[in-house]
């Protein structure tokens, strides 16, 4: 039996039917990570001993009828900016290279309550600042579909791990596209829920008004199951929203008849790769054939999204990262003279170049004399972008857009030009500025063999509409996930059970 080829929900069913044990599934994933990690570097930490202990305990609870959910016993991974009590949580940074939290993030707790086997913590751009997972202190992650290319970022480790079958699903965080863009590059499904749907308690903050935890999975069914598991109201998070309905799996119906879909002309202009555009138009045609109404329209203010996003995100980052000073936790420089010198040396040695760049930018836009000119203007632009989306959703249920302007770039090419890297987020940052839900699904491959992803954007709290449309597309095309071709079948540990 091809254990690793199963989806998370499929594996959960087989575990309940006693066709596969939790331990066997966990061993298969651990063997796979041992095989491919030296090449891909998806993980910062792999907790082999802990995962096997979890598997035994969870199997007992399943056998006793204590765990009955769709994900019970299924091995998963967590991005390394979410706290797990007693487990290394680095945020991909030297400054937290020795940090072990005393509590667990609420979203991770929800997974644990549902019976997830946590394999380890995935690699990421340092403090989620980057679009390629190359700024990590622990080295870059490679794209499983072509290891000369990046997996995207900042949740590149989470997406690469799912694509390479090193876990059945993972959690990522999305501040400006950090789930959707790497999901597109790695050929997996990734969702950023409406802001406030998943608790941010225990998520190490980058931009507090923008960050949101979400699932990375092989297919849409798994995406709905994971979102249903992690979404909850949390009084410990002041931005958490109490929703009436968290049953996202009910949205998995193959029906888009009458669904109004808008394609913004502004997103299909210069800078968008022709193959990416063609793949999205082809996907739109599939949805139209299934009964959806598809139109093009003008979505204004697109050109202002990038500057507004980087001003706001950098301002919040400069404030959030003040706490990392070597006093209470994390890395501290070995030699210093006095407290002020210790601060400077610790932060200088502990932060990477991209994090320093954004701290300086954020400190500048918040400084006296520039606050009104930059930060307040960016906040006003954010409100205008939200108003533009509100107007669009008066006419459309879903907006179709690229998740990225190209397929995954080659390693090293983005870091050499930070401005180019920032501009690559043009299709994703608006969703975070407006607090909207978005999902990325695979819709084909380019001539170079790399996956192409399509982004679906919904109105606030309309995740079910997105899941229904994505599920319908997936059913109509026979599934979206493809195992990376470069990983030989003979190397897939756990192939026989």
C-alpha cells in the first residue's frame, strides 16, 4: 500500500478502519524525511522520538473511541514561528536558536486535541520576512519539483514538506501571501483564512494586523478538514473572531452553478508570465463549464498595494522585534561592555540582513516627521483597498487571480534584488491588507515542469464559497496534487506496508 501517497483524510479513514496503524504512518513519514531532507531542507527540527511516542498514545485513544475526527493519527508539521511547549522555536533566526517556549500556540493545541502526530518544525524565511525561504539562518529550502529553484516563502518549508510527502499536511502563516505563494510554487493547496478566524496566540508576530495561520495540504478536502480543526474563538487573542459556523467540510460540494466569478484586468498586465495567465484562464473556463458566471472587471488601487503593505508590515515588524534584545530569552552576544552595547551586538549578530532592512524601514516610517507622510498614508491606502474589494464583492462571489507572477525562480536570483522580491508579492498582499480569505490551488505546469497556482479570493468569512469552488475545480480536473517527478519511486520510504 502506498501510505505516503494518501491524502490526510484518506489516511485518517484507513487508520480508523485499522488498515494502517498510526505508528506505521509515522514511521513512513520519518523514513521519507530521512531520505529527502539532506536534499530539500524542509525542517529546522524533526522530533523523531516524540513523534513515535505521540503515535502510540494517539493509537490508544483512537482504539478507545476518544479520538474520532478526520485527522486523528495523521502526521503533520508546523511552521517554526508557532510555539510548542519545550520544543525549539527559532523563526528561522539565529537570535532564537536556543529558544524553547513554555506554552503552545492555540492552533497547534487544536491539532493536538484532534490527534495530530507532530513530526517537527518547518523551515522558513527569518521571522517570515522573505518570499523564497532563503533568508533562514538554517539554510535555504529547495523546491521538491526542481531543487535548483526556491519553494517560495515564507512558509516554504511547510509547502515543500507537503509536496515531498514529508508530512500529510502542515501549518503555515500568511502575512502577505506566505502560504498562498509557496503553495503555488510547490503545487499544493494553501489557504489564508479571514483575519481573526484562527487564533494568533503563540504565533511569533511579524505584522500583527496582517498575520494569519492557515493550512497547507495535498487537496481541497484536506484543506477544509485542517481549517475546521484549527479555527476557533480564543479569548487569549484580542483579534480572534467568534464565528457561528466552523463546519468547513460541509462546503465540499461539487456545485458552482450561478457562482459569480470576477477576473481583475489589472492583474493580467505586464509582468505576468504568459504561461501563468493561460493556465488561470483555462481554469476559469473549467469553472464556467461547471456553471459559474465568469467576467473580467477593473479592480482599482492594485499599484498601491505593495508600498502600503511594506510600510505597514515593516512598521509593525520594527515594533514586534524590539523584544529580542538578549535579556530574557534567545541568543546573547558573548562579549560586550555594558547593557546598551549588549543590545547592539546581540541584535547585530542575531538578525539577518533582510530582517535588519525591514526593521530600519519600519523605524524610519514611524519616526517623528515621517509618521504622517508614510505610515498614516499607508493606513489610509489600506482602507481604500478594502473599499475597492467591498465594491467588487457587490458584483462577484469570488475573484480569480494569479498567486505569483511567475513559476518558482531559481535559487539566489531573488535575494540579489530585494525590490524584485518585494514586487513578486503584488497579487497576494492586498488580501492581507483587506483581511480577506484566499486559497491557492494547482492549475497546471509550465514548460519548465514547475507547478502553476491560481488564487481564489473571497469576501470576509466566505471560506466555504472558496472551498466549494476549489473542490469543484479539483473534481472536474481529476485532482491537482502531483508527486514531484524527480523523487524516484524506489526512494519513497514506506511504499509497502
